[in-house]
């Protein structure tokens, strides 16, 4: 399938940092994702902030890490539908929203950090997020949003994806996933 243009209606993005078979995820301390594990989820703060710059900002706010926007790849565009408008996520995001998924190449990051002053091991717990490295074979899907088990493995294997997920509260009702050649932003 040809590339997808993803430039309208994106409410959230998630940055997933991976290196050498490991992925950096975190447990949320509050908000719509409280007590659940995910990558670094955030929003742009104004129309002038690029997704890449927002990813750098949110990753620093949540983990204390300074990432390089050159090592980010837009790899998935997922649309979420919420049947129960009373859930916390629907209250904040509405009953339909798009989320862009960015892959951060931690191997490239570590190679570029020749002085070893910006190691991806220097993450820290913050007011909102408790980061931790997980081996890709031991990702705690039972502590994550229900959609993650369906798209994370493909995403972490380097596939570009589009998909739709329909929820009733935190329960996944159904989903569709498509492998794409690329995801483009205009």
C-alpha cells in the first residue's frame, strides 16, 4: 500500500524508545492512563510545534532524557473510537481521536553519544512517569492499554502501520491493522 498522509486531527503522539532488543516504557502516576504502562505520550502545545519537537519535549518532561529528533521515525497512525463518553480518556480526548506513533532509534543515539554524556540509561522518575527498560519479549501487555499487544510487536519489528481500535471504556471491542510502506507528515 502507498504512503499515508497523516496531518489532520492528531490529538496525541507516543514516542517509543528502543535499543538492542529493549524498549523504554513507563508507568503513569496520574491522568487518563494512571497505573498503566506505555511509551512517552503527549500533545503538541501549539500549531507551530512540530511532532518531532514535541516528542523531544515530552520525552524530557517524562523521563529526563534528551533525545535527538534526527533519530525519530513516524511509524504508525492509529485512530481510536470510544463508545463510553464517560471514561477519563473520552472526557479528555473525545469519542474519536488519532494518535501518531514515533520510533526512537536508541542504537543510533548511543553511537552518536561518543562522550557518553547523554546515555539512555540516565532516565529518571518524574512527577508523572516511572520509566523502566523492558526486554521486547517481556513487555507487560497486561498492564498496558489493550490495543498495545496488537500493534507493538509489528511496530517494534520496524513495520509502518495504520489502524483503528474501538473501545468500551478500557475494554477493546474490535480493531483493524494495516501494514503500510511508510507514514508521511505534511
